[in-house]
């Protein structure tokens, strides 16, 4: 009886086990199919990303210009059909481009081939310094390629043609990043991707304008610092470009090798455009790069109304402010734009200021903008700018240069050299001053905005006979003299401080006491010194340095919190 009972239970158990095994087999088989499908989808997605990571160039019916060569008149002057490039006595490159999009692009590439290649090398060197892993760089290539998979759809055909024309002279050595055209196209969106993905804010610019009773002779005057920093090499070769397009208005802009977008410029109608970055959310797809929106405004708008209309019809994936001034309107406004909204800020006075936050009622209250105002250096720099402007009875180009060169804090207090809260942070790629009614523009010479401001008259530049190109063509009598600060011991300290900072970027040791000595009221000198003391195992010295940093004018709340965290970490380990 017991044996029969046991046998039946064993049979039941075996039956249950076999049934469970059949069920597990089906589940396992289902899981295999599921994971196989997932892997197949991932592989398909990977192939898709790989296939779209390189943008297809536009169709150009007549490409005979691509096979032609520039003429080297001498080592300093090059011509290509009716376009030319030369370097002036102050080190600025001057370039004149004429024709349709493709013709201008080819001319840019042929004339400035060395500049295009140098610029890309400088840019990639800095990227590789920040991201030394080749595998991660390759991965980022596909991430950016996926994000910008539809980028060409948001770039008008004329600018696609122009960028393609430039790309024909780019170096093949960077094909590990992408094709020549794909790279040059994506570089125009680098600013947008950088400050949107990581809120890197590589562009923390300052711009302002005065007119009527705020300016001498009631002239509309615009000043701007383009504080865009991607390493010293990137800022070395500045180009003052004069465009004579087949369609639209003639204009000038300050640019660099291979870049056809606009960050600072003026057209022959006396309309100027400068851009200032604002805090953005993470983008999830392509849109028109900010610099190409500014370019379209400059080329096709003659007044503020037309500029606003162009800005409205272009989709952007980052937030930006465009300070637009117009000779015909005799005023300046700030076009504030996000990926979803647009507002036009009008100051209501005869002056306007713009740093890196929104001022209008529509966008000023947005959470991201409120965060930017609370945590960044933008509001402090805005208040300091207004303080300097309020102290100016009648603005002039010379006074504008003084404001743009100012490196002090509120109430003229010393906040340390290179502080982000100052007008002059000693990182400016370029600084520009415009007088739109007279069509005059002043462009800074190195270093930063400390050197002379060279003046150009757009009327004369666009009437210039190429045979005169071997002569200096700037308005020498109108140039603004170099800053006297260049001849002080403090300026030498700036240069030494930046050298030491650069040494740290390449993980080379520095003397912490020296960096404090040469920039003694700058909070970051003490933060750097503290970090070096930590490496040396000198916790007490590090603690003193960090605590001193907290007593000084710190640029952002994020940096303040980071220093406080370092102090907390040391105290915890004691």
C-alpha cells in the first residue's frame, strides 16, 4: 500500500517536473526570441545611426569651380575669380567673397584652405584634450550624427551649397569624424549642441547699444564681446569677411576658417546682429543652427521687423538672444527665442543691454531662465554693464571700447582677473563696435579686446579695387588705440595666470602659491591652489585655500557649491 502510494507520488512529481521543464523550455525559447529581436532591433538601429551619421551633400549641377586654383599674388594676398584674402598689418585676415552660395563656399575654401584646416585641427585638438578616449569620441560621433540626422532639412539650400563649397578644401585627415561636408555642416551646430547638452556655456557674451540722447551726435552705437573659448589656438586666426552675395544684402561678419554662420555682423542697410547664449533644455532633434539664423537675418533683413519675421520662421533647438540694431529704425531690440517661443524685448529707453538671460515678460519667467539668473554670472555682469553705461553721459565708439575692456566688478571693486562676472574675462574670440548709420565697424586685434580696434567703412570696402588690396584698407585715422592696461604688471599677471591654467589642462603640476600671488583676489586662484594642495597631501593648506575662495566673488552658484563640497570632504576625512 505504502509502495503504491509512493509510486503514485513519484509519478506525479516526475510528471510535474517534466511539465515544468516543457513550460520553462517554452519560456526560455520565448526569451531567446525576445532577446534576439531586441538585438536585431539594436543592430538595425546601429546600422541606421551609422548610415545617417554622415550628411549627404547637396546636388550642384555645375561644379567646374571646384577644379580651379587660387592665384597667389604674393605670400600675403590670394585671389580666386573676384574674391580675395589677405592678412593686414594687425594680424587680422580680411576676406571678400562674391557670387552664389556654391561659388562663395568654393572661394572661401580655396582662399583660406590653410585657415580652414588649421581651425579644424585646433577644434579637434581641444575636443580630444577634453575627451581623450577615442572609443568615446567615436561613440559621440554617432550620437551627434543621430541628433543631427535631419540637420540639412533645416538649412536653406543656399547655405548648404556654401558649406559644401568650403568642405571641398577641408582635410581628409579628419574623416574619422565624418565626411568633409558632414563635418563642416555639423560644426555650424557645435555651439548649439555644446551649451544645450551640457550647458557648457562656451559662449558667455555681452552686448549693448545706445542711441538718441545716450550717444554722441545721437548716433546708434553697438558694442559686443564674443566670449567664445575653445582654446587659444582656435582664437588665433580671426577673419573679417565681406560678403557680396548674388541674393540679399552685402554684409560683413567676424568669423574663422570654414565658418559661414554669423555671430557678429552688419549689412549695408545698417542692420547689425550679435548672438548671446541662454540656458537650454536637452535637444531631441535637429533644427536650424543659431549662427545660420543670424546669417539669414543679416543677409536678408533691412530693419527690425524683417529680422523678427526671419527669426519667427526658423526652428531652433536651443535658446538664444539676438541683439539686432537697425539704422532705419534708429534703435536696437533683443529678439529672445527658444525652441518653442519668441519674444521681442524693447527697453523703452535709448539704450539696451544683453548678457545671457531673458528680459522680456514672455520668456523671463520661465524656469530655465530663472535658474540661469539665479545660478550664473549673467545677472551680475548685466548689472555691472548697466552701471558702466549709466556712468556714460554720451556714448562714443571709444567709450564703448572702454566698457568692453573693463575687468572690474560692481562699484569698481577688484573681483580678480578673468572673472566671468566682468565685461572683460580675457577670453574673447573677438570684440566688435558698430556705428550702423555711418556703416562703420571696429574689430579688435589680439590679445582679446586689449589690442587696437581696426575700423572698416563698408561703403569703401565694397567699392574697393582689387589692385589696391596690397595696401592697408582700414580707416587708420578712426582706429581705437590699444588698452593702456597692456603695459602694466597686472596684465603680465593675466598672461602668466592663463599659462598656468593651461598647464593644468594638460595635467602638469604648478606651484599653488604662485597662482595665488599673481591673481590674489580671484576666487578660482584659491580653488586651483586647494586642488593642488590636495594632490600634494597638504589637507590643512587646501582647507585654508578653499575657505578663502568662499570669501571672494565667485562667478556661479555651482562653483560655490563645488568648493563647499571640497571643504566638507576634507573635514569628513580628518
